[in-house]
C-alpha cells in the first residue's frame, strides 16, 4: 500500500442518532488508538515464574483524539452540546485505504486554547462506550 495523506483520515459523528454522519470540520490532526488490558493468571506454579496471561480476558477500549480550529459549522455546535450533556453517540473514523471504524463514543475532554497572535484552537478526546466495528474499504 502506498503512503496516505493525513488529511484523508476523517472523523465523523452521527448528528442526531439517526445514522446521518457529518465530518467534524476544522480538524488538523486526528489519532485513533486501540488498547487491550490484561488478566494476569500467574501463580506459584507458573513455569519459570514467568507471567501468564488469560487470552482475550482483558478490557478492550479505543480512544480518538484530534485538534483543530472551530469554523462555525454544525459539527462545532453538536460537539459542544454532546460534551456538556455527556451524550454517547455513534462516531466513525475513516482510515484511507484501510477501512472504517465505527461505534459508540463519548467526548471525555474538550479543551480550548488561544494565543493572542493566533486563532482559537481546540483539542478533543473521545473514549469508546461499547463494541466497535471495522469495515474494510
């Protein structure tokens, strides 16, 4: 696979819960990370006293982060409303040439930064709130 442009990685939110997705405007950076916890099953009889893990036993989670500038678009207002209400909504992350990750997420952090000689920017963090799906492109 050839290199992909970062601007083609898109973050989309379900505006109303009806399956109508809107690209979050103004994002300059986006990241998606997956994590899996572990369940340690090590005991006194573990071979060579090496740690043993329970396969598939840990908690899985995903986190989406992004930063950018607000552009007075519909997605800006919806994100603020969802954050202050603590609402869980369906989101999609489009990974160019790979696929789409979608599922329920909650906005857990929304930060604003302003420098007197620059625009106001924001940082956004979403945490998974249920099972995620991956659809290859």
